[in-house]
């Protein structure tokens, strides 16, 4: 399934990821770290592969059409994990305190 977003949205997503996320995504997908970086706008095709994104000029850095959202899905899952870990845990009431 393809997705359309601005280049700036894609870069903001990358910048929101915690340290080590590029390596984690690469390990989970069995690709090189440079391939994951290429997904987020890198251009090292000697060490990494093309990742099926197409750039078009436009506002906010241009438009990015993503043919394969696998890397994007992994990145969004990591952000959800971070969000869940940062969410305050509701304290359970102590029935003996009544």
C-alpha cells in the first residue's frame, strides 16, 4: 500500500525516533542501516539500497510517495512504544486504605 506525505513530515518522523532506531529497524527487517537511512532521505546507494520512495518538488520539502511502507510502519510502531512508555500509569487504589 502506498502513502503520500511531505518530505518535511518524513524528516520530522525520523527526527522524533529515539537513538538506535535506524539500527533496530535495519535489524528487524534484515537490511542495512544505510538502506533505512535512504528511506528517510539519505542518498548512500553504495552501502544501502533504494527503498521505493519517489520525490516530487513542492511545498514542505516536496512530496514523497512511498511504495512500500514497511520501514514507515516500523518507525511508527517504535514511536507508539515510546508514547506508551511515557504515558502516566494510573495508580491502583489500595482497598486497605479505606
